[in-house]
């Protein structure tokens, strides 16, 4: 009994170490479901301990990369041999790849072979190369050559360059040799955005849509893309998902984030302790994810056919669309928040996933440039209210109020100095109701008429708004102003900006398409 217990303890310790190095998902896939260590599993762990138990990460990954590669169909990888020895199939040894056309079947077989690599890649960021000599890879290359909708038929060599111009803001080189891997990683990225722990079956089910998107890109000069951004500052209930006019707003599940070394960069955690004993923690990588469908323009050409300047991809840049929708979501958050001081919410990272492209890229935000984030917990009801405000903003001409939105977001989330926050918030006022003459009066009066309901409230409000406007003017002209007054005024200016935009979008959308001077005149002379 004691020897059995020691074996279980030793096995458990090694499992934990392996999980820390290569990821829980890979270890679960490798061993399959089990209630406790069998003698075969203990033997496997003994082998791992003696052959791959190396403290240095790069060497561990190199060893496991060697294990995963299958040089030929007749010589399966060591991983598969070990799993067969221990009686664990992991669900992929007999996976059915008989459905679909030739390319779909070939990519299915390549994905089955590469699933272990993908699991390690997701956890460590260490990119392992697809084995170019395997039968599955050669079958995928042959299927791509024979596909009439893909430009790799005829005498195109595997290493010949094909240039792709996408409305992602860049031109890149694509080669036939990396197309199978590109399609496979696109499917992997998309399925990880949909669920926390996709199985091999989930991944294979994504392949048909990726192939269809790639074909559409080459035949119609556009392909479906998915823009994704993570927002840091708040945390909601797990599993919450709110539908949007063009996508989804949901709680993060973890597998969608870019890999970074543990306890560094975006993996940093911020925690606040409340007096009632509650703890609220947020990740720098973000706890809320925004996703949106984006059409990406695509054009391809050989080196002899043109250059980046001569052959631009058609359509509006996809990155601009994603940035605008992130801005809409952040503004909707400001307008949905019911309290006085709005939590700081900032984009942590963003990316656009397309079916095929020469490489992948992430936009990582330098969070040190933003205001301090206080970890804040939000409810499912608030998430729904947030989504409703995104819908409202989608029903107006957002570009007419985009300057006010940008300045208000800077004031509330990007400025650490109250002076800067005050300046930005008042610029938001000016962009809504400013004019060339009697600026202070028209802005303060317009705000009072829009926000307040009684004459007494409007008189009081207009006076205070004029004082804040005057304080901003003195600041920008170098006058000395009490620091405490500046701090109070900046918070008030942000609150007033939120109230004004909320009233415009919800109650007076007829004013939005006007110029700032026309809005002021309409309110004052109504």
C-alpha cells in the first residue's frame, strides 16, 4: 500500500511539472482520461524523467518537438508509440478524415498529426515546424496544387514567392510550402477564440470554413476575417456572452490570449481587497473580449506583376474598422456605467485572424501609458446594458461624435495627470457644442439645456460648467490653479461629457449629424 501511494505521489508530482512546462491541455491529451496512475503510465513517466526531464525550457521543448514529429507513416512519432504502449489514444489515433473534398481530407490528416504540436504551441509560444517529409504534409501540398480556386497549380514551385496585399496594412510573401501550416494555424486560432479547450474534433470542424475563406480571398479579392481585442480593467461572471450588431462581447476564457512568459507582461495580475473580505483580480491581458466580423480585402501577385504601391488591396483597412469598434465599445462602457467614477478600461491586445496570410501578428498595448486600473467586478446585467449601448451607438453616425468620444476616453482612461484629463474632457465639450464666438456661454448653456430638466437646475449647472471651462482656459495659458480644484474639475468635466453624449445618443439623435455650432444654436433657440 505504501509503495503504491509513493508511486501515485511521484507520478502526480511529475504530472504537475510536465503541466507547468508544456501545458495542462497537452498532458491531458497525452495521457487521456485516467483515475490514477497505472503501471504503464508510471513507466512512461519514468522514461520522461530520464529522457526529457531537463530544467531548461528550450531543451525540454526541443526534446518534445523531436518526440512529436513523425518522419514517415511507417515510423510514427515516439509520442504515439508511448501512448500506444500505455493504452491511451487521446481520441485521435483513429480519427475519421473521410469527409469533404480532397483538400479538406488532407488538412484533416495533417491536423491529426500536428495536434500535439499545436497544444504545446498554445501553452509555450514555442513554434514547432510541420514535418515537411510526412505523408500527411505531402498529401496537403498535392491537394492545394489541384485546387482550382488556389493560385498554386501548374509549375509553381513550393518555394516560389507569391505576394499578398491585404487590407491589414501590409504586403507579405506566401509560399506553397507554408500554405498547409497557414490554413491549419488559422483554424487553430479561430477555434481557440470560440472555446477554452477545443478538442481535435472541434479543430477539424473549423477546417471547412477556413478553406472556403481562403478560396474566397483568391477568387473574389476579399475574405472573411475575425477582429479580436481584449479589454483590461474589469472582470465579469464566467461564460457571459453578449451579442452585438457586428460581433460578440464576452468574458475571456483564457486560450485566446497571446503567449508570454509566466508572471511577465500581460500575465501580470492586479488584486484589490475589499473590507467585506472580497477579492477582485484582473489580468493585464484582459478579462473581457470583443470580437467582430471584418471583411479583409485581398490581392495577390508575383514579383514580376507589380509592387505594393501598384497593387493595393481593395477596401477600407481592416485595422481601422477594428480600432473604431474598440472605440465604440469603450465609449459604450462609459455611457452604460451608472456610478460617478468610471473604472479605467483599456485595450490590452488586438489581432485580426484571416484564413490565409503570410504570418500572424498581435497588437500589444503598452499599459504603462494608461491611467491606473482599479480591479472592478461587473454583473451580467451590466454586461447586457453595455451591449445595449453598443447597439445605440451603432444606430447613429458615430463619426460625427468620434472626436468627443476620443477625447473623453483619453480623459477617463489614458491621462494620469488631472490637468491633462481636464483639458481633454473640455475639448470633448467643444467638439460637441463649440462655435467661433461666445464659446464659453454657448457650450455651458447647451450642456445645461441638454442635460438638466428644470430652469433652476440649468442656471446652476451652466454656472459651474462655465467655471470649469474658465479653469481649463487658465491652465492652457499657464496660470496657476489649485491642484485640488483641478482634480475635482477634471472628474466633473468627464461626468458632464458622459451625460452629454448619453443624452445625445439616447434622447436627441437628431442633433448628431449637425455641426457643433448648429447643435448649440438648435438647443439655445428651441
